């Protein structure tokens, strides 16, 4: 695990987290609408340390998850699987772009590959795990 730091565009929110040196992406329609394309994210180990919580707006995007963004600059910050039946403590996936990631971070997984539109494709799909919506939800124990 590595220690990463990041912040929103205006600096009102700062985040520090432990995470592996890898990045994944989600192609679901909600992430694409939220990010203007796929969401590139880093899955955090444990809970991140967040400074500036008062500047975060949390939007419940499903029964089991919420998305956070800076209410001052609009920067997307995280996808949060809320504590509950699918995650005892809750899990955070931080927007990769807010973190100071090293150049050698690895792009190693994609989810909701069945929702990926035909107008973009990433090179070398054999270099990472790829899951459809059903495969991903099943891996979390969420009924489909």
C-alpha cells in the first residue's frame, strides 16, 4: 500500500489515503454522466482522511452508494459505497485525477464493460481485469 494525497481544484477539500498503485475505470451510465466519460478511480484501503468535509456535497446516486464533489469548485472527489449490507465499513473509490499518483501507477481494471459506448476504447484490454455490470455486482454480493 502507498500513501497518496490529493485535493480538489480550489483546495477546499484535501484527501489522504492508503491505496495500491493501481487505477481502474467504470463505464456505467451514471459515472459517464457524472464525469463526462468513464470514471478513473483508485480503490482506497480503509477510510481516507478528509480535510474540508464542510465543502463536500454528497449525492445519493443509488440505495447503497453516494458520490462526493466539492461544493465550491465542483470537482468530483469520490464514489462511496456506504456502510451496510454490501460493505461493513463502507468503501471509497477516489477520483484518480485528484490524487498525486506516480507516473508508474498501473491501469489494471475496468467495470461495467457491457455499458461502454462504442465511441471510445482503451488499448491493450488483455492487461487488466474487465467485468460487466452483472459480474461486478455479483463480486460485491449485490443481487442482480
